[in-house]
């Protein structure tokens, strides 16, 4: 019975975390779909410079593990001048 009481005491914190996570998910979907559509149209551009840059971006993002990308954006961007 003590375990159930302990789990019950954790529920408000877990519910708040789920609410926050679902909010971030919603914002991500709303922002990423239009950006992805624009980038996909630009990748089919007749301009070879734009097409090359976006092809490199797609190659880089597909070729690196997601955890490595997350580590870079979380820890690595702080080392860039003007951001960190």
C-alpha cells in the first residue's frame, strides 16, 4: 500500500510533465511541417547553389544519429560566438 501512495503522490508531477511534453510536441509539429515543405520545394529549385546547400543539409541530417544532433544543438551551439 505504501507503493501506491508513493505513486499517487508522484502523479501531479508526472501529469505536469506530460502536459509540457505534449505542448512541445504540438509546437514542433505546427512549425516543422511548413518549414519542411518550404525546404523540400527549395531542394527541387533550378538554382544549383540552393539545391546543393539543401542536398548537403539532407545528407548531413540523414547521415548522423539523432542523439548526436541533439547533443550538438544542446551543448555545441554554446561554443559558437554570439550564441553562447
